[in-house]
């Protein structure tokens, strides 16, 4: 009740300096408050409060109301909860960008890896070496197999690319230095800055949420999708089963090829 009686500033309980300089609605804190022209303003840090008090006219509304930034949404939930499906529909309805975090990480290293990596994309290379050895003994196949081996050679990754690969393959945490090169651009650079976005699958851990807080990258809303285990099983099992069948088919084809190469080598 006391809060309602107070005369709040133009930005209400959001930090006016963060809004002006970063175009982000960052909640202010009670301990960082200041009065200007009988109105109360809250700030996210003491530095921003001091900055406001030096030149308050730069951060208050004059002839027109202060423009609010576009909508920024973080959509989180377990794998298979339907985040991407919901995010696509929301983005289309609201006219904002849909950013699928893990897919974005894949795109960053795809030029080097040439294919998507991670547990969902692992292949079974157990018979490849045998086929290559037999093929090298057969002159008819040596040239094609050598070209295949060259294409599969690993390229040197930068520190950032190596960290992204470790995150996708082994679920290792991304360092703050790597996140600094990816995440802030969605809040501060065009076209995301003036259009808004729905960030699908980030933050994934407490540390990543803490990172957003420390950098002042505040979403306007965070939505957590909770789904029954049985629903997730119904969604994920059919495509996984289909993928297993495809892998099994490839394995059988490799065995046939091995058998054929061995027979030809005997002849």
C-alpha cells in the first residue's frame, strides 16, 4: 500500500539508466534509490544511480513517454517438452525472432565440423576402419577411400569452437568469455535490439541464469514448460526408434560391404 502511494518515476521500478543506455528493462533495487523532482527512481547498481544524479535530465521523459524495448522471452524446459514448437508459434504471432540456442551453437562450428555433433548425431564407425584397410589393399577402391579419409580429418578448432564442441558433446559448461561473444548481441545489436526475440533453451543452468543477471541481460518474462514424462516419451520415442532402424540398416550395409571386399580380396 505504501508503494502504491509513492510517486514513481517514468520508468516505474525499472532502472532508467539501463533503459536509456542498453535499451533493457532491468529491475531496480530498493537500496539503489534516488529522488528527483519529488519522484522516486530505482537503479540496478549504485554506479547507475550516481550517473543519473549527475545528469538526470538525460534519463527522464520530456515531451513524450519513454519508449519501452521490444519483448524478450526466455523459454526453458526439459528436452522434448515442446519448447521449439511453442517458440516458433509465439515468434510468428508476435513478429519477433526465434533463437534456438543449441541449434545456434551447432551453426557456429558447422563450417569446421562439417556435420552436427552431440549424442543425438553420433554414428557407429566401428566397421569403417576395417573397410578402409581392405579397400586400400584393393587398387580399385584405394582412391575413393583416401578421398573419404581426407574429408574426415579433423580441422583445428579455436578456443571458442573447442568450448562449444565440449558443451554439445560432453555437456560441459560454456565459459563466460564464450557467452560474452554470443548472448549480449541479442539484447544490444540490431535487428534483435529493436525487434525482440524468444530465446529457446537458454538459460539451461543456474550458472547461465546468474550470467544473465550479472551482465544486466534481463528477459521480460521467463517461461518454464513442465510436461509429464509419459508425454515426453510419446514424443521422443518414435523418432529415436526410426533413427535406430536407420543406423541398423547402415550397419547391415557395412557388413555386406565387408563381406564383398573380403571375397574380392580372396579372388
